[in-house]
C-alpha cells in the first residue's frame, strides 16, 4: 500500500505571530519556519504504518516555494521514502492546493492520503475535505486513531460529542488530529540517509492546474487585547453579568 | 518563560556566506556533507533543542544534581533527555566514522553545539566533556584502549570526564600530586583527590570513563612528569561487558553559583587499593596530550558565551515586546507601548544582538578554519592557534556582560528568579573561569601565539593584512565607507599594541602580561568587527543582486552598530596595553 502525505511549510509553532503594520498579513521576516505540526503527525502515522508492514511506500508531497524542500527533507528524515515538491511562488489557497494534490494523487495512485486536519498559519481546515471531493474518495477527518486492514481504514474521529468511529473503503483521505500520535525526533543517521532519497520537483503548469487565487485578503489584525477584569460584589451580580453582558445563558 | 528558537537565518548566513560551508564540504573527508544536508541537520537539531533541552533548563537550575553516599542523581528529566540524545545519534555528530561517528565537519558541530548550549548549557557540558575525552583517546591511546572504549563513548552510552584540577593544582598543573603506581601488567593503581570534575559522577549512563592526570613515582618534577590515565568507573571485560566497580568514588558535588544541572564532583581515587587505570600514550607526556584537544575544548567554551548571549537576548526581546510601560518620547502620554519602543531598551537589545552576531561569526569562522587546518592548510592552522584564546576569552567575557544586560531589560523583574533572566547570568559566570581563565587565555595569546612565536607576530600580521584588504573593499562602497574607516582605526590600534608587545615582551614581561587581557579584548573586537564588516559586504552584494530579504538590511544595521559602538573601544584597549602597565603594577603588594 502506498501512502501519500501532503505537508505544509508554516511559521514555527513556537514563534509568536506578529501582524505587519500595514495589516496585509503576518510578518514572516527572519521568522523560523517548520513543518505544520498536524502534518508532522501525519508523517509519523504513515511511517508507523510502514514500520508495521501495512504500508510499502510513504511519499511526502509539498506545494509552495523552493524552501519547502527543507520541509520535505524533514519528512524523509522521519522516514518517508521519497518526496515530491510542486514548486510555485504564487500564493496557494486551499482549493489550489487540493487540485495540485489531486493531480499528484492521480500520478501516484496511493491507497491512502493522510494529512494534517489544518495548517496552523491560516487554519483553513479545507484541503483534506476538498481533496476527497475532487478524488471522489471517502474521507475521515480529525483522526485520533487509524487502523488499516482488509482494504478498509477504521478511523476514530474526535467530534464535539466525543469519539466517532467510521470505516472507509480504500483509497481514502484521512486528516489527523493532535492526539493521533506523538511524532518522533529524527535521528542523525536518518537525517543523513534522507539526503540520498529522491526529491522530484513538478510545476503547477505541468500538472495542468490553475492556481490563481479565488479569495482576497481584506485585512489582517491582531486579536483584541484582553481587558482588565473586574471584581463582582456577590453571586447575584456575577449571574447578572454572565446573563446580560457575556450572554452565556 | 520564553522558548528557545535556534537563530537559523543567522546561523545559515554565517555558515554559507561568511565561513564557507560549501568549500568546507568539498575538503577531503567531508564528501558526505553538503549545504542541503547541513540545513536538515540544523533543522532537526533545533527541534531537539527547543523540544527536549530548553524545557528542562530551568528545572536543572532549581532542582540541580544531588549527591548522597557517592551516588549522584541528575536533575529530573535529564536522564530521559540524555537517553533520547543518544538514541537520536547527536552524540556522534563530530566523531570519526572509524568508531561509529558521522564525521561531520567542525563548522557543523559548532552550530549544533551552539543550540545545545543556548537551550541547556548545564546538560550540554556532559556531551562536551565526552567529546574531549574521545578526542584524547582517539589521538593518543593504544589501539586496544581505543577499540575497547571509543565505540561506547561515541554512541554516548558511556560518558567521559577530564580530571585535571586538584585542591592545590588549579591553573598551575605542575603542582599535581595524584599518584600512579605501575602494577606490572600495563595497568596502574591511581590514588588522589580531584576537584571540579564536571559530570564526574551521575546516573545517566552505565559507565563513566575518567581521564586523569597523575604522576609516576619516578616522574621528573613539574609539567614534564605528568601522565594521562584512562580510569573507568566500572572495569570493562575483554568482551566489552562491565566488570567490577573501580576504586573511585564521588565524595561530594559542589554548591555552585550556576549550572546547577551539571554535577561538579569531588572525586576520590584509590581510597582502597588504588583505582585501576591505563596510561594514554607514553608516560610523562600527559600534559601535551591534554593540550592537543585544548583548541576544540576552548572554542567549545567560547561557544557558551555565544549560546548564553543568544538565549538571554531572546528572553529579553520576548519581554520587551510584551511589557507595556509609558508612551515613547514624542507621542501622546496615554498611548502606552511595549518597552521595545523606548530608545534605551532598543539600545540594550541592539547591543546584545550585534555583539552576539559578531561572536557567533568569529566562532564559526574559527571552526571553518579548524576544518581547513585539519585538511592540511597551514595558514588556517596558524589562524586557529591565534584566535582560539580570543574565541574563548572574548566571547565568554562578553557573554557575562550581555547576560547582565539581559537581566537589565527586565527591570526589577530581572532580579527575580522566576523571571528566568538570572539563570543565564549566573550560568554564564563560570565560562570565563573553566577551561583556562581569561587571564590564562590572554597570556597564551600574547606569549605563545604572538611574542614567543618562532617569528614573533607573523600570525597576527597575516590577520591584519587580511583586515586591510577588507577595509579597502569597504571604502570603495560609499554605503559602507564609514564601517571601513572604523575598522581601519581599530586595526591600527591592534597593530600598534602588537608592535609594542613584541618589542617589550622579553625586556619587561610583567608589563606585557599586565596588559594581556586588554589585548585579548582588543583582538576580539577587531576580529569580530572585521567579520561583521565582511558580513555587511556580503549583504550589500545580495541586495545589489536584487534580494529583498530583510535579513540583509538587518545585517548591515548590526554591522554598522558594531563598527560605531564596539570598534571605538579598540583605541582604549590599545592605550591600556601600550601605556597602562606601569599604573597597573604601581601599587606595592603591601599597600593593597
């Protein structure tokens, strides 16, 4: 079974995001970039499937600027067998990424596409779902457990009310939630081996995908600063404020 | 608390565009290495530093290593972190492939080591000491000892230590009294007390390999009678399994000002029949063996100055962006802003950033020169010898100053332990002392590396000639001409102090030595200023070629700051060297 793992290069989760003074976006100057943490969980899961003998090949794919090669090398250091970069300097929105991934999936014919449920930069939470629709495959999002057997993926999903378990016929798309696994630290020998693995570069044009943006960013602003708290005199006042000011009832 | 994030952009800039990583990768023996591979290595090392080592740094400070009945227990979390460190293979990065290492260049290990030192200096001392012991054994021990001990040490399953200091033998190693009696079968019985043994005892690994300086009964007096012995905590059987406990014990661990996570042991060897040890190399040549690994060890401690400054800077910067106090000058009083908007806070942070970058550039530059020297380049060898005491002495002295500035940025909260700024300051304080004090580094610089060279001053003049070439390049560029002028003045100050030292060293050695530390700082400032100026030239070329990366404009700004705020000190230090010793030594000893 071949597993395709899309990964995205994003601002490192430890970096405190700052909005550019002109409100056009987040300031990325000199900022440390890393693999989207949810995608890292997806790579880890795919590699575990391979180590368990369930998967035969793990292919990492990333869409974006040339520097995404670093992210792909990270995936290969964790254990992906090879990587594909769809290189583009354009702003890639979720639909464009989903279309690019569909084109890659058509070429690679994986049985499973596993990717993060969302990227921590724009939090769109759309690519996995769009990709499943474009491929016409079943999907299971927010996975906290994935079991592959007999041509089926049995996926435990984290939903509002608790856990839901669904069975999908492969090929399928699975998106990962935080509790699926804890990604390993790559070992130095594996980092060195990763450089000998294949990294192919494709262009959106060659895949026949139009990546031009469909959405316009109007303005990016910081969340409002938390204002100072107040002391309430008694329980009655607290209930009143919760009811009439915070409107929680 | 802030989170440590490796300064990847600056590290990669210095490695790729200043220190010459690509060229280092092309040196014989480095075929495995490439710029892309190094990027991946830095990426993963940064993850480890941020995710594993940084979170237990403050824990190590609060809850340091403890000793009870000779058993030393490391800080909670350290043992697990160390095991992960070994499993992920980081210990073997720089070691020879012959013993299971990855054999990567010094330039690469230097950048990775900086991350360990920034994120957790107390922890990082353990693999650093193992690395030093590996080097001594690999270069000088018999094939049998190498085969028996090195694979486990390279892996990190066993750690190593350096046992030099004794209660009455600190900087003066000639006074060493630890005794070694030949048993007759090639082994020796060692007895004596060693102090200040970093990671001398701990519970993180199954064995510890001590390298111990001692004397044979018939040894000549002084430094010519010191031998180096390998003394394992547990004896190692011929099949590699562990045998009996050797006759050595940790008597206590010190209560220290900083690096609480690193146990500093008092080691008692041979309280019974004598600890079994094996001589490394030949008898009575131990001190020479210790010196062969001194360059690496000293650059590594210099790197602690870089690492602690960077960490302290990141911590202060995070606070300065958050802490709202007052309105910046010229704005409405109600429009209060984070303190980063206030000019004096900006000054402190710029000072920290610029000087840390200068130190990092010097350390990486010297690391790359070590790689070239290793490949047989004699000019590089001379440059390494000259600048090693400067990397060690200058960077660590600056580390203390900058960690102190890091406390200052926090105002009153900086003095409160919970804030975390204090730890970097306290941890930094040891760095100018161990592995040879700043005074020892400075004496080495003006003596062996300058006035007592076979051809006195030749290495320094070669450096000055290179600086002059950079000055010419800077002056040809209107934007950088000011830096050129400041560097030229700094270099002139260094040249005159150099001339004075060479002219007066023999006739009035005391006067020369009284100015040794100012001379070391002078060299550091000019060498650091030179490399920052070279960085600015690179940045200008990138911008001219169309790069819009704001890193490059930032680099020109930090280089300009260094030239205008640090290089002017060169004149003062030079005056101290050439005309200050009489005043330094004027007060008679009894009048103090």
